[in-house]
């Protein structure tokens, strides 16, 4: 069972990105869209958006730095450790699970630290990488993008984002356990 699952995942990982690129380009050509020109126009808009969100980005990064430096991350990890042990998630991966919804660069730093300590081919290294790829920086996205367009009421965005993050974390643990048999 696990070998078949590994083989399927391997094939999907090889063809997924090229297939998506071909599908988008093909769809654009079929709809007679000037794909390159539209891409360049989108890149210009992206640059303007980046300039507009810099103040929100700085504020979010300072808040995350304070959260980590205060030791709150360690206290939170200690409190949740019994639950994560129950689902088979190593305690070393807890900081990654907590930081990922807050900051991409913060979680990248934690992932790099885990790789340096445990190795990139270890279960914790693979789990951290899978968590990084299967979740989003929910608080960062809400603060940055909603703030840049002055949206005050995020309604269901926060609960939906956090539910997606928890689902991604649980799926990462489940899939890594299946693929690596630990």
C-alpha cells in the first residue's frame, strides 16, 4: 500500500508543475489572450502592490520578532505538546506548526534550524518541509493584504485560514507517516 502511494506521489510530483504551466498557457492561447503582455502587466501591478504593503510588512515582522523573543512560542509549544504527541507529531516540529501561520520567513528560519539539527532527510526535516509547503501564512496574509486595502472586518477569513492550516499540518503528519513509515 505504502509503496503504491509513494509511486503515485512520485509521478504526480514530476508532472504537476509542467502540466499546470502548459494548461495555463494553453488556456490563454485558446482564449486568444496575449499571455506575455498580460503577464508583464500583472508584474507591474505586483510591484505597485509591494510598495503599498511595505508598512504593514514591517509592522507584522516586528510583532513576530517580539512574539518569538519573548519566549511565548516556547510556552505555547509546551502547552500543546500532549496533543501533538497523541497525533504522532514530534515535539521538535511544534515551533514550525505555530510559526507558519504567522510568518513565512520566521517559519523558514525554524525549518532551516530543524534541518541543521536533525538533517534534511530525517523525519522531522521532511515533516517541516511538508508543513511549509502545505500551509499558508494566514495572519501575515490577513494583516498585510487586508490592511493594504483598508479592510477592517475580515469576517470568515481568519477561521477559514486557520482551519486550512490545521488541515495542512495534520495532512503533513499523516502523509509523512505513510511515506516514511515512521
